[in-house]
C-alpha cells in the first residue's frame, strides 16, 4: 500500500499561471481533503469530499477548485496563482469505519513568484 | 466555534529529558482529539487519539496523552526524549459534519532536541 500520494513534490509558478495538484489514495477511503499549511497557522482545510461525486468548501476555499475524479483521486486546481497561495499543500483521506483517522500525503511545496 | 490552542510555538529539551506539549481545545460536546507529528519535509503521522473511555491514551513512539475535561486540555507527554523526536507536533479536534469528520488543527509546537 502506498497510502496517500501527491504530485508534484515541488512547484514554482509565476503569478497568474494555473496548475493542478494531484492526490490519490489506495486505502478505499470515502472521504478526502485538501489542506494548506502556513507557518504559525497549522493546517487549514481548503476543500473536502465526503464521497465520490461530492465536494464542499472548507475554511479557505477562495482561489481554488477541486475535482473528485473517482474514489481514489482528488485534485486541487489553482486557476490563477497568487503569491498568497505560496504554501505547503497536503492531501488526506479517511473513512468512518476507521474511526475518523485521517491519513496524510507527503505534501506539495508551492511557491508563487 | 471549535478551536485548538497550542500555547508553545517552540520548545527545546535535552535528549533523555521528559517532555510535555500543551493543547487546549474549545468544543461543545465530548471531543475527539488527536496528536499528529510532522518530521521535516514529511507529511503528518498520527501519534494517538482519544475518543472516549480511559483518559490516558498511549500512542506510538512512546508517547502518551491525558484528556482532562475540567481543564479542556489534551497534553502530550513522553518520559524520555530521543533526538529523533525533533519535529513539529499538532493537536487537533474533530468536528463532525455531514457524517464525516473535519479536523481543526492547532498552530503546532516545534520541538528541538539538544544532544
């Protein structure tokens, strides 16, 4: 089991460019999440998906879109990157049958110049 | 609204010394509480969790945490710290909505270990 995988690991964008962060899990979890991590602020929820075909906004959704492509994959898209989106992005998954524990990917470090 | 406070941003301890990382939460009902660890350049790994029952919970890597409802606290402890414990530690509370959980994280405590 690879668990939760994310691509790419690092990315540098110019302001206004777009990109998609990919996330996949092989644990057959129903729920998936995207967080951003900024110094001194912990992790903040961007979007989540309770199950395939559903997505909902989290705490900081502005400037992002998501797609739950299937049960395994949950992508995060930045349509027009801004320097304020410089952050480390984490994908996670969970399942109620596993007592709500969330499993995290290794993260994507994004810099927007 | 639910929130989690970790009062200590940085803590430095000597190898072999005991450790206690503080966490206070704000939650109306009985909370589901978690401690995660993030090693440099890595994702988050679950150390332990509390749902109900015994208020002292054991986790991986020799960590334990005690839930104290009267103090709204869930402090993480380890009797003897190893150099490999240097990392950032996050406390989190689960908020349930739509049949699944969302985690509310504290800002984190960065632990440095002196040899």
